[in-house]
């Protein structure tokens, strides 16, 4: 079993894209926060706020200003910031996160069938704890992916209402990441 499954208490994940939205995420019922904002100067403070609120925090490496999305950046995050895990579109960063004993979520943009198959194959090699598929409003594709891989699927992107969250969950998603605070 994948450890991330045990972390998910609320199947809606707060995706924080602007620092001013962090407080809303901390007050929400969700127990997992995806941080897609911050810089080398404040990422430690942001991560510590999430942890202090009793929530798990995953940092998207490519969105942190001043922190290189490379093996050294991952080591810095693991040794100094200590989030629950990292999110990345890059397989080499997923592997580096796992080597640094962080959980890892591989983000995939599904633009066609080839992207689905390449994404699954890449995830099999990098061994993330979960795959985040985008856009998350494709129940048929989510269902197909859950049949193609044992990795937990998180749906994300373009989700704008509770019905879309429910559809993704019915299709087999472990959780749905949402950037709209009213849905947290």
C-alpha cells in the first residue's frame, strides 16, 4: 500500500497558489495542502505554518522562486525545510525526493492518449507515492488510469464545483486538489 493513502482524511486537497490564501487553507477542513507559491526566503515559514496547523504539506518544486528544481534543491528542501513531500512534473525530482526520504507526487498533464501512456511508464520508473492528473475533470480518463496503475491518483486542475470533485472521486481518484478556497 502507498503511504499517502493513510494521510488522506479529507479527499479535497487545498492547492495554495497565492500566499494570501494560505490562511484560508489552514482554517479549512482539508488535512493536506499543496503549496504552489513561495520563495527561497519564505518557504520555510510557509511550510512551518502548515505543519503547525496539523496539516501535511507538499511543495511544488517548480513554483518556488529562487530554489532550483534540481537534485540540490530537493536535498535543501529535505534537509532544511522538511515538508511532507514534493510535487513535480519531472521524474528526476521525484526520484531525488524519494532518495531524500520525502513523499513525492508526480504531476502529469494529460493532453492525449500518448501522454497517458508515457506518464504511466514514467511514473513506474520514478516510483512516486501518487500521480496528480491534470485536468482533473476527466472521470473516464481517471477511471482508466486507476486500472492501469496501482499508484493512487489525485485529480487536479480546472475543478470548479463540488459535482466535479464527486465525479473524480467516483471515478477512483484518491483525492482532488482544488485551488478554489470555497471548495476546501
